[in-house]
C-alpha cells in the first residue's frame, strides 16, 4: 500500500492575518470583523486548473485566468474561497442583508439573551427624502432644522422603547415577549459565512450607489477593506468587469449602433419600436429601461437623440 501523499500548505494572506479580529466601525455603533477565511486568489487558480494537472504557471498567467473566469461568469472556482464575518448591524439593515440566502448564518438571539443596548441614530443633516422617481429609494435631505427635531424625537422614542423593554424584564416577562416593541434601529449581531462568488454578488448589489446608505456602508467596508486584501486579483477584476463595467442588451446595442453611425432618426425609431420611447401630451413618458440606457449613454458621453424631439 502506497501511503505517500503530497504535502499541502494552507494558503495564507498576510494582509488578512493582520486584520483578523479587527473591528471596522460602521454607522454609529456597528462593526465588521473577520473571524476566519479559507483560500485566496491561488485557490481559484488551483480549482480552475485541476482538470489538466498542476503545470508551471506564471503570476501574469494566473491574473489572466482569474480575469477570464470572472469576465465570462465561470464562477464555480470562486466558491473555493470562503470567509466568516462577525457583524453588528441595525435590525432593519439586517433584514436586507439576510435576503442573500447563500450564506451560513447564526444570529444573536433575544429569546436567550438580553437585547443589545444600542440603536442606530440619525444626525440632523442625515434625514433623507423619498425619491420621486424611485419608490424604494431616496434623494436629497430634509432641512437641518426639521432634521434636528426628528433626531430629538428619535432619541426620545428609542429611550422609551428601551425603558419599556427593561421594565418588562424586571417584571419577569419572558425575553421572547418583552422584545416585541423594540424598534428596528436596535442593533443585532451575527456570524455570516459565505463563499467569494456569492460575496461578490452581494457587493455588486449593495455597493451600488442606488443601494440604501446603511447597508452600502457595510458593503463598502467589506469590499474595500477586506476583500481587496484577501483576493486582490479577483477584487481588481470584479471592479473592472462586474462593478464598474457595463452590459448591454440587444435592444440597447442596436440603438447605440445607430447613434454611432450618426443615424439619430433610426435610433429614435428603434427606441419607439422597442417600447422605450412613448409620448403623452407631447412629453416623453417615463420608462425605467430607457432611463437605464440613458445612464449608460451618459457614461459614454453620448447625448440621447430623443432629448431633442419636441
């Protein structure tokens, strides 16, 4: 019996080892810290090449392979890397976070333990106004005077809810019932373990400028302070292709080709045929898909031709 085996060393990333356990502060009382990680950029390369042996590869070839995999959405090799985070996050933000169902989660339980005595607070100049064109988003801020009053009342409400909660506990009410009127601003904590593929999907959605500010604050730190150190080659490719790159539908491509050929009339006609451009009382009707195309054209420094149509 041949009991010889290849000696393997676990991939280590010095920059990650240096931040293990370090708390990255988020919002007024939240944090993120890395508890553990498995794999690195080299693990992605190893998984991708397993079908045709070890071979001798140069660093530049590894970079090219990772970029190719991400560019063409060959995502399985990225699942070979995993990370476990310990997070403290407001409950309303955690509701959005937990919608990403591709992770292993264990959350602080207020059935067994007293609720964390901390709530997310809002400064007087940070009260956001409801966006008119986006039902689930915000734009602009309320004036500071009104904001100061809202912040004062917020503090009163949070203090009242906490007092009521603690009074119930002192009376002997079960924790599972005493907690029911705690506000969603109350912080919770959780261990969140996920693989790199699903983490990148999380970051692509939650780092986006249209994501809610609170969860974007967490995503920005995970991406810029943690993933960038953990898998730097992947991080650069992610920014180039997924986060800062663009994809174009067949409809968008046809319209852009017409504009590039200086055929604005055809571009307008195509937009109408595709249902992106409609008029009501002489005005262009709102269309989400056209709005997204206009944003892409703006990045290309191209003026939409239908803006000039009366």
